[in-house]
């Protein structure tokens, strides 16, 4: 234990890109929105990019159903919620499919190629469903907004993932499988049929055909054929996105709940983050239950409560306290286990807040906890 | 409607952090206690199930962790390799292909292949006639599936695949798996949720999406971690009065902390009840409740308790 006071301010100072990552159900979106709102209140022009926010949070931020458009959060409503300031808060719900389509539109050398890619069944599945494409598109949009120079700070809420690699590896992965050398096989088969490619490749393809079915191969060949011309542009783009994630002005915040399973995910993610050399800023443990200062086995207290409430109710109240303290102890133990594992970065806790965190008032309450001085 | 334990496959999904693994494990325990030969299958690279039993991870192997109860963890890499071996009827050829860079690209590029081979392996585990050499069949397979969105993607994969590979062996296999998942006598999709706003919303959304996108009905929803309601209305009023200092009571700071905590606990319970009611209003499937374990960790004892509770309606 150190007596050093830590604040999220130190972690976020000078950062232009803040990536909130973690498994599902830990309050990532709320945390991202609260940080963005607090930075806006401190005078920054800030945007939070969310994925599938809770309906009421989306309403609170004034986000429509349609994604991929930047919306400014009404300054008056921010002020009413205690989040007024000199900056601006913007928000956007990410639409991975639209981002991907827009990217194709920008990267395609001509309209014909663009249309061929957009209509290809393989592409349609890829842009919709494939694990990793949502992650990649989140980062792609982040990069695009960063390049626009319209914002001082970008806060990215990421898709929930138990597998850190899905996320961290996403930019490279897409570029890798569009890599032109391996594409030659499919492009050749698409253009000239299987007969004209090398013998080794032909036998490989015939095995693949046997295993998969010829139509799939043809779709793939067509897809890679159309995509081939865009490979360079894609690789280039992926390199820039990755460079942005590694930039000194970028920081990753890992968000977790104090539950054992979430902590295990966070620990896994933290290790992978370190392995990939990504800039780790802080671990935020949300919804930590705090113990009740009174002890349940205090005879004096028991007497007082019995006098005040009668025996049955006093016993129930003490029972409630016992439960709460048990869970608070569990939260503390899990949090401390995680603290011991952290290499670099800070650990910040946000207590379980009573009431609604899905409105602007709730965001203000979360922000107040995050930005207050914490002791380690 | 068939009893849950009479299906061949139970697919457990739900929002992240609601206790899917715990419920899947407790269901497995309950099924084993009912005399079924059962396998609990985890999906993905992070294995938690065996840890609840104090055992190391099972990996891509069927391991008996208790009498009648088995664990397995499916990952796309091993599932693809295994699928290729069956497909090509040749270990050498499969090894050659699986080890090839081009195939790796293909596997990543072919949309949904990872999901397809994953659900395909789950299907294989649930068959009475196993393809795995010398593997005994299970009465029941329980899948600890990924969270809502990825869970739906997994269920959708066979259909997606059948559409992309319009003819050929892949199409044929995908159709068979798809048919198995859609047969309510064979497969039950079960959701786990918490009685909190976002998980409830996601569960309602899940039921709708399963129906709209896949024509599947949710079999049931387990509402996990419900807290006990200790206070009657009159008792709540008494607490409030005591906090307000009515009747010249002047509680000490310690007593006040207890009163506040008890009232806060009661408010949490009430919030849970109202979310449970909201879930029931919006849900077609039945919602069954599971108690909060109020223990330091779930552990073997916790699973036993949940299994006992689950046994009442299987």
C-alpha cells in the first residue's frame, strides 16, 4: 500500500484517444460516456463512440437509432445534470456495417470494383457477422474521426469481448488476409479456372473444393479478385490505425466489475495488452460494494437496534448488513488480487451507486467518483 | 413442451456477466444427479467451468469431472482440424491443409467458418451416434455459449453457411446441424439474466431476435442472483421513521449505518422485483428465479444449491 493519491486526471492528461475495453456487462459504455462528459465539462471538445448503448443512455445522449452520425449532446441538459462547462460533448453510435461500406467506398479504385465488393456474398457476411470485423470497424471509425481533427479527445467504447486478441489483433487481421501473395491463388482461380494455376495450388484447391463445395470457392475467388486491387490501401490503413493505438497520446482503460469472472477476463486482457505493447492507463473497477462501517456482532449496537426497531426487525437489519459486508469483502479481495497483478497503470474503483446511471445525472455521479481523489 | 432434460442440447446464452457459466454448470450438476450422462461444453478460450470444481481446464477433450458429469471446451482451431479429418478421410491430407497458410487465410476469410465448425462440434457431441472414434454418446449436452450477439451468431452459422455454400458437402452438413438446432424436441435455447435494467432489456431483445432472425423460441429464462426480501412494508416504514429520528429516537452513527444499509438492501430488492415484473410482462417464455448465493464465491457448494433449486423445474 502506498499513500500516493491517484486520480484519473493523471492517466488522462495529454491523451487524445481513450479506449475503454473489457468484457460484457461491466459498465463500459457508462464509463466511456462519463469520462467523455467530464472532459467536456473541463473544456475539451469530446466525442464518445458507443456500441449498442442501453436505450435510455442513448436517449439521454440524444442518440437516434441510426448509427454513424455525430450528435452534439444538448449543453443545457448537460448543465442541468451538473456537467456544464466550456467544452462540447458529442456522441455517436457505431454501425460496423456502414463503416465497412464507407471504407470500401473510399478505398475502391473505381465504382465497378466497389459495387462488385459490396454485392459479394462473402463480403456481406464478413462486414456483418465475422468476429473481429466489428472490433476493427470501431478502430477504423476512431481513426477517421481522429484524422478529421474535429475533436480534442475521442473516447471509444469497444464491443464486449472475452477474447482480448479478437480486439487487439483486429486491425492487422483484415489486412493480413487480404495480403496479396496468398490472394494470388484465389485471384488466379477466379480468372482462369483451376486448370491454369500451378499444380501444387491446383491440388490444394481440389482438396478445398472437396471439403467445402465449389460455390464457396467461386465466391471467395471473386471476393479476393475484387478486393485484390484494394489490398495496398487496406494494409496502409490498418498500419495507421495500429500506429494510432500505440501512440503516446492514446491510452487503454480496462473496465471490469469486481466479480471473479470479470476480474479473470480483465486479468487476461491486461496481460495481452502488455504483450502487444499497447499503452495501458488504468483499470477501472465498477460497482464495488462498500462495507457498512458498523459490525454485526457488536453487542452494544445490537441492544440499541433492538430497542429502536424491536427484536425481529433488528435481526433482519443486521442480517442485511452481514450480507452486504460479505459481498463487500469479496469485491475487495478480487480487486486487491487484480491490483497485485497490474504492471504499470492505475487501479481506480467506482462504488456501487444507488439509483439510475443511465441518465445524464447518473453519468455525472459516475464521473464524480472517477475524477475524485482515490487512495491506493 | 418437452422437459428440459429430455432434449439433446441446451444452449445457454445471455448478456455478459450474468452468470451463464454458473447456471450451465449447475444445470449439468442437476442433470447428472438425475442420472443423465451429461457434458457441459464451454465455447472460447477462457475456461471457467472446471475451476468451479477445483480442476484444471479440460481443453478439447471430454473429461469426466464427477460421476456422469463431463466437461469439454471447444475452440475453432481444433474444431477446424477435426472437421477436416472427417471431411477428407485422411489425417495426412488434413494435416497438410490445416498447416497451410492459404488454408489459414481461407478459414479466416470464409465467413462464419469458425462459428460453423464450433457449433458443428457441439452438434457432434450431442449425437447418439458419435463421429469421434470410440466416443460414448451423451444423454444431454449443455453449451455455455457466448453472450447474446455472439451466441446468436453461433446459432445462425449453419444457416449462413448453407446459404454461402449453396451446394456440396458443406451445404449438406450445415442443413443437418441447422435442422437439429431448430428442432424444439432436440434443442432448447435458455437465457440467463439478472433482474437489472440492461440485462432484462437484452433478454427481451434476445427473445425477439431469436424469433425474427432464426425462427427460434426461447425455452426459458433463468433470472439469476435474486436477493431475499426480508422487510415487510410496515418494517420499511419503521426503518424510515427511525432514520428520520421520529419518536425522539436518536440512533448512534453505527446504528444509523445499519438502518441505511438495510433500507438500501430493501431498495435493491424492490428494484429487482420491478425488473423481474418487467421481464415477465415482455417475455413469452417463462422466467424462473435463482437466488443470490450471498457467498464469498460460487464454489462447489453454491453449484449444489443452485442445482437443487433448478431441479424443481427441469
